[in-house]
C-alpha cells in the first residue's frame, strides 16, 4: 500500500469533552447573522457593530462575513 498522508486523520478524533470545550469557545467568540439581527431588532444596548467593509462592499449592500467576532468589554 502506498504511503498516504491525511490531514483529516493526522491528529485523530478529539475526546467528547474536548469537542464540547471547542464548541463552547466558538459560541463565546463568534456569533452569526441571525443572532446579531435578533439582538439588533430587540434594541439590545450592549451590542455595537462596526462595519469594516470597503466602500465598494458597503455600496454593494451585501454583507458577506461568515461570522462576527465578539469583543469582551
């Protein structure tokens, strides 16, 4: 059999507790557009959105970010 390297198998499967920890961190540091829109529509006072798109992207009117990082206050 040929020597086959796999980026998928290189580190093995994580333990369930490790997976839970990674997912909790993901939820802590990133949000999605749905959660953001719900909070903005509700007028949540602690939400600040900084639009860092280029002028061209702003003019296009399409927001293409996959996630928005949250910053601790």
